[in-house]
């Protein structure tokens, strides 16, 4: 201290420090990060940092410590589910399992859930009539993950140099509706556009026509549409559309990608398939998407839908905690 005063300092406070001020985790950046995640819950830490031009370490701190998110089925969800969330997950899983038991001949015809399209009917087989759907971003250039780029080597094999490839900023939003037999509709939004209620209702119009062509008799029997609680899905405009056509909506608990087949079964393999691919145009990417979906075996889709049963049961056994696998 004597040394500093001898140099002419009259203040005992800290000198201003060079470099980036430690304000990156301020309220403004926290809000911006949260908005990006809410818009795209599959966005990576690296992508958020690039978009907001703040360090990855800061984004990591905001996402994990300040906002309390974690990744489940490649989506950001609250790190710690509240007791209310857990209770809701258990109750809904129990109700849906009960619905399946009724479809298998249980005489109890108690209605187990209410959706915009009305109550479930005991004589309406859930999985025979169920269509599930969700949205995901797909990039024109998707780098391979470290896991996907791993190769078998001998101890003395030369080191393989891997050049860092940035994910392309060009991306489109794909909405996929599918059932136990395969994809019914793939709908692509042009670059730069996000899904909203009006667009989602237009997509549902196209889905209705696709069902008429590809699943004869399903519209007459009654569609059961499983989707999550994203804003476009739960908006008043969407609710009105569903009421008009009488489609049934199974209850879906908040923050539960582990109970949504597109999240836990479909989109992961799709992203791994696209890893390392680069497309010149949006049309090239769309052709690859259609080709990949068309070449999937029907058993892939059947397993994805049927695994809902085991996931509901596991959710109950875990007292509402996340089903990780």
C-alpha cells in the first residue's frame, strides 16, 4: 500500500481493469439467452455464443447456473423439475396408460383427459389413431459430432487431423407428422421464418389432406394428435382449429421432451444422419430429408410410438423425474 501511495495514488479503490468487463452475465444477456432458447430449445451453447457475440463460458454460466436449464432428448429443459411438474407428469402418464387399458377391453369407460377436440372416448384406440408431430431446425451445413467422427485405430496409427467446421447459419424449420406406419407430412418453412399459430394451422390443413390420402378411414375414426405445449400448438387460433375438426389432443406435461416421440426417437437419428453433410440449396436439403424418411423401415416408426407405453410407466416409477433413455 505504501508503494502505491508513493506513486501518487490517493484512492484505495481498485484500478479499472483492461479487457472485457465482467458484465456478460447481466440481466440483458440473460434475457437474450432465454429468448433464444425458448425460440429453439435445441440450440447449442456454441450457437448462442456466436449469435449474441459473448463468450461460450458466459453462455454456459447463464444457461446452467442463472436460468437452470439442462438437456433432455436434445432439448433445453429446467434443470430441476418442480414438484408440481413431477406430479403433472405422473398424473398424465397414469391417465394415458389407463386409456390404453380401456382400449384393450377394460369396462371402465371413465374419460381420462380433455383436449381441444373433446374428451377421449373409451372405444377410440389410442395408438391406432395416434399421429405425433413437432418442429426442428435443420441446417444446410451440419458438422459431424465428435462421437460420430470417431474411428477405430491401432495404438501406432497416425493422428487424424480434423478441421473445425462451423455449423451453417442457413437453416430451415421442418415440421414432421408421423405415426406407427411412417411419415405422413413433412412441411418446410422458408429460411428465416419461424412457426406461429397461423402457420401451424395452415400446416394442420395440409396434414388433414395428407391423412385423407395416406391413411384412408382415419379422419372418420377420429384423429388423436400428440404434440407438445409450444406456443403455436396451444394458441387460441390452434385450439379453435382443433375444435372445428374434432381432433383429440392427449394431455402433454410441460417440459417433457422425454415423453414426445419426435424428440426422444426421431430427431436424434435425423441429426446424426445429416452430420458432415453440406447442401448448396434448400431444395437439396429437402430432397435429402424426404429420402431419409422414405428409406426408414416401418419398424422404426412402430417402435417409436409403442415406446410411449414404457416411458409413461418409467415416468411413474421415477415419481415424475426425467426418463433419460
